[in-house]
């Protein structure tokens, strides 16, 4: 099916992740696609920083300082937009928000060199704080759930196993053969876990932690 988009949208589609959803709303079709926005910007800045650090000139140091501020502003704006959209969507549909309670993930997780760079540069706490604020503003519950095995649990039958993840993005349950994108399956597991918890309006102290996956209930 052919479609048209702006130059910026076409550029973002180059970093598309997973499947896209075709939505028909108020007489118009919309293509919803998930793209690696912040990750691509961070990788580009990382390469530029490494290049400037090798020069060790005054001009290079000034550029490094300016670059650091630019990346932080971009990440903050993106987190703000994410929090606002999730809160507005939850309010519009009369639902709540569920997140993984990943307190101390930086100390607990064992990651490779490339993964450590991503893990330590993403502003998890900031996104968590924005979600708390937006949830309160929208008057919707925000629930933190146990993150244990959310990426290995099958949403369809509940079976948990390392073999359920044949690849980084793929999920196929070895027990019931349920197949889905790994992140989509994990998000549905998180949503189900939140349903069995008593809802509450989370405070900044309870969810200003490293919350990675979020899902509208």
C-alpha cells in the first residue's frame, strides 16, 4: 500500500523498529511506526565526541561542551513528549499506566560494552518523573510492577523460559507457539501484572527510578 510522508518522517522510518499500525480515525488513515529517535541521535553524538576528544584543542573543547548541552536538551524534550502522550492517551481511553520497577538496574544488570553505553546514558529517572507528573495531571493511576522475567514470559499462556526468546526482537513460546514482537509481548505481560495490583496514583518517590518499558493498560 503506497503512502506519502514528509522528509523528516521518511528519515525517521530508516530507523523503524518492529511492525507498524495502520489506524483509521475520524475519516483519515494514520501510519504509526516506532523509530529509534533518541538512540540514533546519541550514537551520532558519541561518534562526534570521540572525534573531538582526540583533537584536544580549545575549539574542540568548546564544541564538546555545546554538544553535551544539546544532547541533554534533546533527551529531556523527548522524555517530556513521551510522558505527555502516554498520559493524554491514558486519560482519553480511561486507562492507567504500568511501568517496570527497575530500581538499581544499572548496578544489577550485566551488559556488554555497547549495551553499557546505552544503559548509562538514557535518562530513566527523568522519564519516570515525567510519567508521574503527567499521570497526576491527567488523573490516571500509574502502577509499578515486578520486572522479573517480563521479557521471557508468554502473554498467551504464562510460560516462562529463556528459549522463548530466539532473537533480540523475536518472541515465540516453546509451550503454546504464541509469536509476537518481544517488546510487544513484554508490554502486555506488564499490563497484565498491573491489573492484579491495587491501583494507586504513584508518587515521585515511588517511580523516580529506572523505568524502561511502559504500557497503557
